[in-house]
């Protein structure tokens, strides 16, 4: 524990030293809730100095014990920047997702940050961006992949929903020395998991079909995998 604390302190000191020489910097914000229902605001920073050396690092993780309004997030960001000795006149951009508390027109964090910048530095302004990961999520939602996802998720659930069947599947993969030892669960809360689930099922598609045949399990996945058209859509979704 002491070594971890020492490493954390050292990294923080390095970041403080680097931030002192930033000519410009930008921040990226992500607010989520941990398993204890505590809101956590992650603040990432990217700065560039006069020698064009770029530093990217997690600046701070702020715990929000009560409300999670735009004002609460704004205060957390401002306090973090002050602790790090960063001035708003060097802030070039703010990247967030589309949460109202971050992008609200009247009281969102971005709006409050711009108010503060205009108040302290009238000739300066910061650009705001929508997180590229969430843009990919929006793009993903426009693709019609339901006919691919439903059989895949159903197959995964058939394997993992019951403990005995799940253990048998893992044992089967070990016996045939497969490249992977399990399939992954899909959750709609974290959309990035979809890609991982699809890739893992794609890599284990032959083994999954073999297991279902051994256990005499009938499902849409086993039927669809025989269709060249569906396999093409499946491979496109994986890619």
C-alpha cells in the first residue's frame, strides 16, 4: 500500500511539474456512478508545452456525495484546476458526453465554464466537443444490428445464465484447448461491451455450435450461423 501511495504521489508531482509549463491544455470529462452509487467525475487533461511536448494524464477523480448538477460538476472541475495551478486562459477545449448536467444550455458545466472564462478573460474562449466515443455510440445506434445481436446475446445467455451449463462450457473449451476460456456478458449500460461480446463470440463461434450440438440445445444462433448472409452481417458488426 505504501508503495502504491508513493507511486501515486510521484505521478501527481510529475503532472504538477508538467502542467506548470503548459502553453495550452484541454480537458475531457466523464461522470459515472460506481458500485456504491457514488457519482465519480473523471477529469483527463492533455497539455502542450513550448517544445511541443504533449502530456496526457488523468488529472483527478472527484467524488460527488450529494447532487450531480452542472454547478456541482463545475465546482469540482474548477477546484481541480486550481489545485493543479492551471489557469483558464490556457484552456483550449472541453470534451464531454451529452449529459444535461454537462452540456445544458443554461446551467450545464460547459456553459458555466464559458461564463467563468468570459468573466475572467474576456478575450479568451474555449471550444467544446462531444466525446468521440459517444459519437461512435450514436453511429452504432443508427446501424440495424438487432438481427445480429439478438441471436448472439441469446447464445451467451444460454451459456452463462445457469451455473452448471457455464461450468460445462468452460470445461469444454479447456478440453479442446480453445484460444479463449469463456464468453463475455453484454450490457446495454456500457455499449462498448457490445464490440467485445461480438468479437469473442465470433472467435468461438465454432466451439459454441459444437457445445450446443453436444448438449442438444436449440437456439437461433446455431440456425443463423448456417446463413452466409447472416455471417456476413455478423462479421461486419465485429469489424
